[in-house]
C-alpha cells in the first residue's frame, strides 16, 4: 500500500519571546524577584509543514494474500460467466422475436388474402341466398367468417408492431421509430447440424451458460472458504513499512525556507499484525464458507442432472416438431396441386367460382399451418441451441442462410 501525507498549519506562537525581567516583582531582603530574566514563552515560526510518503508491504501472510487474489479472480470469472449467460439469453430472445416477426408478417399476408377471398365468396353466397338456394343463417355464418378474418388480421398487425418494438429494444436502436426491421437474412429454420444426442449432451456439459455459471460459483465458494480458513488460523501478517519525507517551519516574514529550517526523515519499520482473540468469529466464518461450498456443489450437480434430462427431452420434442413441419410441407404441396387442378377445371367450366374460391382458401389455410409449425420449430430450436451450443446463437451462425 502506498500513502501520501501532507499538512500545513499556522501555529499561534509569538514572533518574539515573552520574558519577565529580573526584579520585575520587586525584591525581598535585597534579593530581586525574579533573581534573573525568565523566558516564559519561546518565540517560534508560526507556519509548520510536514509532507511524506508511506509505503506498506506485507512480506508474509501465510497464504492470505494469494488466497484473496484467487478469490477476486474467481469472482471475476463468475461475473464473466454471468455476462456470457446474459448475452446468450438476449441473443435467443432477439432471434426468436425475428422468427416470430417473419412468421406473423407471412400470416398477416395470408389472412388478408383469405379475407379478400371470403368477401368474394360472401358475394356469391348472398346471390345464392337471394335465389333461395341457402338460408339466411348460412349467409350469416359466412359473414361472421369474413369478420373473423378481419379480427385476426388486426391482431396480427398489433403483434407485428409489438415485435418490431421489442427487436428495436433488444438491438439497441434509438429514436421514436417507426423502425424498419428486415428478416431477409434469416435462414428458413435455425440449423442444428449435429444429430447425435450423445454429442449434444457432451457439448451442453461444456458450453451450457447455466452450468458454466454454477461451476464458476463453486470455484468462488471454494476460494472464499480457503481464504476464511487461512484467516482463521490466527497467524500474524509480517510486513515492512517505509516512510520518508520532510518537515519544518517557515519564518513569519521570510520569503522562502532556508536549508536549516527543513528536517528530512526516513523510517523503516518491521510490522507484525494479527488478532489475539476474536471470540469465535473466524470459526463461524469458516463454517459459513464451508456450507456455501456444499450448497454451490449441490447446485452444480443439480444443474448438470437437469441439463442432461432437458437436452434429451427438448431434442425429442424437436424431432417431433421437425416431423410436423415436414408433414405440413407435404400437405401444402398437395393443396397447391389441388388448387391447380381446380383452376383447370374452372377454366373448363366443370366447377364454379365458389368451388375455386374454396380451394384457394384451403390452400392458404395449409400455408398458414406450415408457417406456424415452422415458427414453433424455430422457437424450440433456438431454446435448444441456447442451452447446448450458445456460441452459435451469439454469433448468429445458427440462423444464417
């Protein structure tokens, strides 16, 4: 430790000595009182200064100083792990929001198209009602269907606006908006790459942010315990203290100090510092630190077990969602083929406009279902990657086309 000490003070001392002259109080039997001049107050220079530098260094601490350094290093690594976890969580939220935004925009376009088709169908249904082919109740059902599409479109527009605001906040965009957020740079779905569940488990044990935080917390707890144990041994610290500087008086009416007015000093001290009695405080600290180590170790073990089961469960869920997406893709292709067939038949005059509109509505419904299943898969895949391969999310590698 290095310290600097400096002070400057004005002392209330007279510039000339205060003297009681010989015989000032008379005499007794011929003897003057006082019998000689007496100086009551010495004169002095009123301005006193002192400045110095003190250097203190512990030479031997029985491992306490290295233990404190190790604890601070462990705490820094824990803070870094927590920051990495926060970055991973922010990246996962950001990409989930981007995939949701893309899906909602696609769904909005589909719903708006469905609303237009439904309105055209409603016109045909109205004509059938007027001709007595269908009842008013059937017409009202079709009208409510049109209104439902309108309400769904309104909800999706609100969702899109909300997601744009969330993405702007996560990306740190400034200003009042409106913001233009593009999703063109996203892959159709986040890429997993690895297909072996065993490899995913091993990867997660090495890279999972929660597990890394728990591991760093255990390191910090162990370092804290070791430091408290060494501190409780009662052995004194041994150190050196070196001080040097100068002091002196400034004459009251002088322009500067003279060399004789300054005193230089140099002190070297061997210091021994320790605690004689602490009434059990150190022992209590050691017990608390030991309990903290046990708790951190239990938390690490529990996090590892939960991670293994979570990776397996989420990977199985991803396989099911992947199957749903593939089925929806095949269904969408079939609906597209059916729509093309209906177009040909309408041009040939074998079916009417209403049947063609129904085919288009079914096709759009299939595309909507596919879009929602892809969004569900992307959401689950990003959760899985944030758990088992967080660096691919933080760098954007998993979502690049």
